[in-house]
């Protein structure tokens, strides 16, 4: 039986990718990963499942972090896609200066 090394393979690659964004690099945590995703997708609608997969977070963690962003006005529920609720980040209002800061940080990074 072959042992699978912890921290290797596809999960390690997706985890490394999910934590390379500017906000994850600076702040860490699930909300930072969602901010990084907002930076990538802009005004596109995303479901919790889509966000969970792209940030490499569990469904529950993604749902809890997204609820906080909705409560703070950084994201809003939009429409139902099948049984799933879609959400949209408020990039143009609340997040534009924050995302500009993240974009500048990402451009100046030397570690990637």
C-alpha cells in the first residue's frame, strides 16, 4: 500500500494557489481568500460551492465567511441558480480601493 505524503500532490497545489493572492498573503484566513476571489472575478456571480472550490475552503467555512461579508456590505445575494444562492461582490462601491491596494501589492511581490 502506497502512503500519500501530507502536503503533496493536487491538494497541496490547490492550497498553494488559494493562498498566493494579495489578501491571503497579508492577512490569511477565509475572508482574505474571498477578497482574493473578488479581485479575480470582479462582478461575476458565484455560489458558495463555486467559492469553496476556488478558495480551497470547506463549504461551511466559505458560507460563514461569506455571511460576514454580506453583513458588512461587501457582497450581496443575487439570484438562485437551481437550488444554490448566487452572490456578487460589491467591487465598484466598497471594495475598489481595497482591491487596488491588493493589485499594487501583487505587482510588487518578489516571492512569486
